[in-house]
């Protein structure tokens, strides 16, 4: 699973977690039901936001189903978004298209498992299959996947050209995410939301791209690979400033949306995005390389989530632990950020975000 939005029970209320998991499991099952079990590897934490946005705007009830027991839910059943729901299908289309583009990009760069002649063949075959599946499923939804494939191609061209500004490098990602966000207004029959959603998607895409670059910076430098920060000479302080500014703009764009239900949208796109920025820039153990991530992802798929690699903070905890789905992080507690929002004040990994500000949350 990929993405920056990873709510944890230690800083999210039960209602948010239940709703988030309904969309996460719905996306996973939509990929499985419509494209086969292997397609579940394309499950994207950020992609499920499309499902959330479509549901939040639509006045019609969202189709749901009861999913069977899963290790990631402590072998419990759950009420999840149906694989026939348009929002879940759009999330699956975008997840497949972006995953396929990422595999092709790694293969072209001679990077990771995808670039290996024999062992990378299944991944390259999957990329071709997923691209075709995304195109096929996007047509009934009225979504043109060309905006995604063109973004991937333009990204490669920008990275091959002389270094420019960081925002010039993030533009293809911003454009692709903006188009996907805006299309949820079409699915929900709320065209008045399209422009605000486009702006929200553009800023979210910027944040996600920069955080990914920050997390990969040391690994890319050690392997001599392209990294947007290194290529453009952008310092971590400058990158953090860009993310903070984008997070503010994202919050304003979300505020402009006409939504039937705001709670989950704001929790993910406002609160969790800010938390992801703090987490991304916090000092942490050097992350594993893409090859090890790919192997870990394959084992996770085969064992339905039971396998946890050695760098996982949940490696030694039982399957019933409450933070099984996400990494609990406390790095932002010394950085007030949105801690003074009393709804987010709770004990997190033996510390309390309320300790960093003057608000009285009664906790």
C-alpha cells in the first residue's frame, strides 16, 4: 500500500477510522473483484480519497457490502464500500494507472525490481495489464486516463531536462491529481465543486510529491538516482515551507466545497495531510530502498497483511493490535501545528499533543 494519508487510532476518533477503513477495504476489494487478486498491490491510501470525496458530495446513498474477515481488521468482518460504487471504481482506476506508470518509470530508469530482465518481467507485464484495465474501466465513468499517462510521460521529460524549480517538477503530479479530484464532482452531480476540487487536488499532489522526495532523498543520493530536491537544489527548509503553504491552501479549498458530509473529508485532507507533512520532515530511520519495499509488498499481499518487514513499527505486535493498519507517529507533538484543535488531542505513543500548546482540552 502506498500514500501519505495514514490515520492512526491514537489521533483519530473511532468514527473517522471506521469510515476510512470502509473506503480502504472497498478500494482493495474493488481492485480484486474487477482486476484480480494481484491488482490489490496497487491499493493506494491517497487514491481512496477519491472514493471519500465522491461519497461526501453525492446525495444518493453509497452502495455498501459486508466484507469477510481479514487479518488487517483483526479477522473481523466490516461494512465497506461496494465494488460497484462509482467513487470506488474511480479510485481503483487512478490507483492502477499511477501504479502502472510508476513501474514503467522504474523500468525505464533501470531502477529496482522492475528493471531486472527476468525477475522484473511479472511487474512489467502487470503494468501493461493495469494500464489497459484502467482505460477500460475509466470509459464508463467518463474519466480520461490520458491525463494520468501524459503526466507520467511529462514527468520523465522534466527529470531528463536541466534542473528547474521544484514546483516546475511537481506540476505533472499536481495536474493529474487535480483532474481526478475534479471528476468526483462529475460523478456526484455537483459541478459547482469542480474548481475547488481541482485546486485541492493540485495542492495535495504537490504535497504528496514533495514528501515522497524528502523520504527518498538519502536513498536516492546514495544510489546516484534522480531526486527533485537534489536536482533543483531545494533545501529541506524550503521544501517544508512549500508544503506548509500548500496545506493552508488545501484547507481553504476544502472549506469552499459544498458537501453532504464534511467530517471524513476534513479529517483526511486537512488534519491528516498536515500530520503527513510533519511526519515526512521529522528525523527518522533511513527508509528501506524500493527493492525491499517491493518484496515486502509482495509478502504482504500473499499473507493478506500478516507479514511485517523488519523496519515496521508493528513487526512484533499481534494482529489484533489497534494500529495494525497504520504507523503511529508522535513526531509532530513538539510542533504545535493543528494540535490546538481539541478534537485531535489524545495520547499518541506515550506523549500528548496537547502538551505543546496552551489550549485546555481536558486531557
